[in-house]
C-alpha cells in the first residue's frame, strides 16, 4: 500500500469521507477518537465491524470526516466507507466483507410527506359522527 486510500460512505443524510492507511489501529472521527464521538457501544461496533471482519483492527489507521444526519446514520456511513477502502487496499478482503454485508449501500431514507396526509403515511383523525 503506497500511502492512503480514500472513499466515501453514505447512509440517510449522512456522508462520511474515509481515509485509510497502514498504522496501529487509531480511528478518528472529526478529529476525535471514535469512542468519544460515538458513546454508544453498538455504534462503536458498527464502525469496527469491517476491520474486525478482516482481523485488521490494529493494522490500519482510519481518519474520517463525517457530516449530516444523526449519529446512527454517520456510524453506518463510516462502516460502508471503511469497507470500501479496505477493498481498495486489498481485493482479497472483498468476499469476507460481502458475506458480512458491509459493502451494501443502505438506500432507505425518509419518505416524503404526501398531500392530504398529516405525515408520510399518517392520516388525519377520522370521525364518523
């Protein structure tokens, strides 16, 4: 690996730009350690998942710029970005990452509000009499 690879991951309104390079396993998100940026353990696990899958948690340094959306969307965007970057680093990682399902872009977003409805699907209260 020459220097660093960069990729992008998206989920809902969140966008994560991921820069990966050989290193000691430091993961920084918006210039903070990922464990302080994501205080919830299940979000930390989401971020670590691609690296755990290839057993490279202490082999790569990951720097992330994440913006938009909420913390869950950002964590899942980072997960996709890291998985894509690992595929660029070594194509042999692809089958393992694909089997876990981290290479799939989750395209679900907020459904738009429809006219004549209160929300996207919620109707106004019905009164028979």
